C-alpha cells in the first residue's frame, strides 16, 4: 500500500510544533496573572475605600454623638432653669450618661442684674472620642416645680411667722409687682392685671421650720426649708366670685348682718354677709361645711380690709361633707383673720381649720392647726406656734367660685451656635 503524500503540509505541521504550543500556554498564564493582579488591586482598593468610609462614618458618628449629647444638655438646662432662674449649671461636675458619655453646663445672665430672664448657656458634650460645645441664648421664665406641695402662698410684702412648723412648700412674693392682681371692671367682669406687692418688705421666719421648699423672687437667703428656689414667673392672685354663695340651697345657711355667733354648729356651709367695717365673732362654733365671708365685686383686695373675723374658744371650720364642698375652709378675701380669747389676742384656745383658705390678712394666730392650703393676699402678722399641713386633696379640689393656678416656668431658645474657646 502506498503512503498518502500531501505536498502542502510539512512533517512538523502534521505532527504538531512543541515550541508553538508552549508559547500559547505562556500567553494564557500571563493573562491569568494580569487579570489576577488587576482583581487583587481592585479588591485592595475596595477594601481601602470601605475602610476609609468606615473611618469617616466613625468620625461622623462620633461628631454626631457629641452634638446629640450637647443638645440633650440644652433640654436638661432648660428644665432646671424653668424651676430656678438662679441655677448656674453643673458647677464643673459632669452629668454621667454611662458608656463614657457625659455633659457639662455653664449658665449665666446675659445682662447681669437686669432680671430680664435672658440667659446664656454653654453646653459641652463629652465622650471617649472627643467633645462638642454649643452656646445657647435662652429666654427663661422660672416657676414652681410641677406637683409642688404649696402649703402656704403669700402675695404681700409683710410676713411674720414665728416658732411654727409648715409641712409643705412655701411661695412668697419678695419683689415689687410680681403678682397679677384680681379685680372686676365696671361691667362686673373679672380679670387679672399687674399689681402688687408694693414694698417695703418685712419677712421673718424666726424659729419656723419648713419641711418643704421655699419659692421666692429674689436671691435673698431666708434659710427656710430643704431648698430655696428663685423664680420669675408672675403669680396670679386667686380668681374669686362669691355671688353664687348668696343663692339659697340645702348645702348652706346664709347669715345676713349677724356679727356674733356663740356655740352654733351645723353641717352646712356658713355664709356671712356683713356691713363694711364690722367684725364677725365666732365663739365656740363648729362649721364642718366651711365658712364664706362674702365680699362684693367692687372691693379691691389690695385696699384696706373691710371686715375682721375673730375665732374664739376652739372654733373649728371645715372637714365635713354636708356643705358646698368637703374641701371648703375659710374663704374671706376681704377680711382680716384673728384667733383670740375673750378679747385678749395673746391667749388663745386651740383652733382647727381644714380645707382651702383665702384670707386678706392675718393679724394673730397662735397654737392652731391648719390642714389644706392657705393663700394670704396682703400681710401676715403674729403667726405663732402653729402647724400648717399641706393636703393634696384640697389643692386639687378648690371650692366652686375660686380658681387658683400655681406659676409654672417655661423657656424659649433664641439662638444656638457652636462654641469655641473659653
């Protein structure tokens, strides 16, 4: 058999060239190495970018954390200042929020001594990563802490309480014009308007112990109670309209122009209508339904009182359920109140009053027990050896015809900016 002969093919083409095959394999390997290098470079670049982004995110988160802490410090400061305008900040002691996070606050008046309520805050947010400082200008009107147990509210300029004990908080008005007084216009419509007290001020708590806090308007220290708070919010004199008590009803007995009652007792509320300038004497009487001494709408409670009330021989008022309100004490916004014994104001029997009390003045009280809440408009003199207890049931259930609101604080932010330097 003859061999087949192909003149166009060489032996090397017919049988393959090992040098050519090695060259192809080298090219492929080079390509693989190049692609792998490019992929490795891309991965490394990506890892660097992710790492950079993570670092940036951490830095941004750290900055955000500082800012959020500094901002939370603003809210904290506004809350504190709404209760006490004299608060100066954390006094260099950080408030610890845990996990290495804390804040500091510095507070001060923008216009020292002006009492305009314009304050400057510097709040510092601190963490392990750094700090952020904010400077804030805030308008503050400080008031009584919500839920305060105000046993005594005094709206005048002369107060003399000696050797007594007060179980509750006290509010005194020791600055001119911090009370919005209550008055009626010519149409018989009641309204609040800027009023007293007018000064000069004479305030004495000698020998008196307060189991609560004292709220005041100046930075004067009276050394009373567990703490003293300087406030700035106007206090409003209680609104009152006693006309409804002149309407006959089964829960009241109305006395017209009777000045002297002795050993009289009944469950209903005792309502007294007196001639101007006359004195009401209650001698050994018991009125668990409370007592109302009527005053008409023409009377300005800042004017001299128009009546006096003498409580003698262990007269008791309030604490019963047969009157207008179980929380009615002695309502007498136009009268001076005096506890006495046979005409001698320096020797008295024990006298108890329970409920909400609104008096124009106190001339003399001694060895008494008052439970509820007491508001006095003009002055307190010779308040001695008496115990006054706050009762939240009374404060939350003021009798009809009377409205009293505790002055509460508020604040408004005027500007915020980042703070640099001291």
